[in-house]
C-alpha cells in the first residue's frame, strides 16, 4: 500500500492508495479524486462550511458497497465539529469541512459524495433554502426534469423569488430557492414546497407527480418536496457522484439549461469532473447566491 504525506496549510496529512481505481470503468484513481477536490476546493468549500457533513464512502470503488458516515472520529482534534440533533432527543458530533486540509482528509477516506443539510450547524432547525428534487421516473429523463425546472423558475419569477439549478450528478435536477433569513423552520419550507409541487402537478399532470410510488412516476418527473426536512441531506454542489463515470452535481444557469435541453441530448446535462473544473474557472460559482441571497416566502 503506497503512502504519501501532503503538507496543506502547515498541516501534514497522510494519504494512501493513490493508484487505486475508484471509478474502474473510467480509470479514475484516488489520486485523481484528490486532484479534483483540490482544484474545486475554492468553489465547494463555501457550500460545505459550517454544515454537518455526511460522508458517502466507497472504499472499494464507485461500483461496490458504500456506507454513510455521520459521526466524526473522536481522535481528530484538529477537525472542526458540531453537535447536531440525531433522531428523537439524541445528538451526534458531526465533522464540518471548513478548510482544504479537512476536505482532502475526507477524500482520502474515499468519500466520493458529500451530503449536507439545508441548515447550518449552529441553527439546525432553521432552513436556509427550499429545495425541489426533480427525479425522473421510468420512461422519463433529465430533459423532462429540465422542462419541470423551467416551469418552477417561471412560477418563482412571478412570486419575485430568485432560484437556481444544478444537476443531481445522476438522472435528475435540483432547483433551490435560497432564503438565508433566519426566519423559517422546516415546517414552513415543507409546506411551501408541497404547495408549489401540487400547483405544478395540477397545471401539468402529464409531466409531473407529487407521489413517491413508482407506479405513479412512470413517464413523469417526481417533485420530491419532502427533502425539506431537518433530518434530510442533499448532495452538495460540486460533489462527485458514484457511478460509471465521475459525474458532478454541477450548477448551471437557467438559460444554459434551456439551451442544452433544446438540443434534445440528455448527455448535455451531465458534467464530468474535468469539465466542471474548466467551467468554474471560466464562469465562477454559479451557485454563489445560495450563500447569502436573502428572501421571504410568500403565502400560497
């Protein structure tokens, strides 16, 4: 087993197995995993900072078994942590990925996917965004998700709400409405998201459904409004996703979403690791409004 030492911000980190293939069909090694997260760090870290991280670890590669890790190892006193609610009347100590050295440390654990709650650790019951998880059912695809996302955006524009979109890194899309107002609990954001989903379903019953049952999702996009919950997490912007290829949950503009969808090529709405790095160097963080855009929810 190969071992190396990296020096990051005056801290020495041991890394190992850099030649191990984590996406075997693509030849993507742990070394390339560390390279990607090192390159994307200035863009992903603001979206991880101050949040209780959930690691989705694939120690034997993206095509093998995985497990979620929520608790932070107690022996790492240099990693910032937060005590957050877990289950009924329980707490756990979670890691927070607030800097480059912590990011590289979690990636050395083969944490291909990084998942975060819709709340910051200091206020775990306060939602700082509303999310609409668009998941295509059988005989639907990401192009149907794009149509749904554009409908949502038009609705939000009428409500004078800013929204943004990213790929899920798998088959769907995630539409977010940032709040950052310290005013809303998850009860309010879940009520809002459910009402929006029901309105869209009422107006576009052949395109979307609000029912989770698989038989209700055939040929339709499931708008998963239930993700707006203190106990739920979403994959972070710029996180890799496990799969055959190293695709990323990548932000894009609605104009870009519309133009790419018109090409009628679902693959144009997937972004690999290298393309994502080139995009952020050219376009910057298209998700930056998620960090500080303050908005109020209207009554529906």
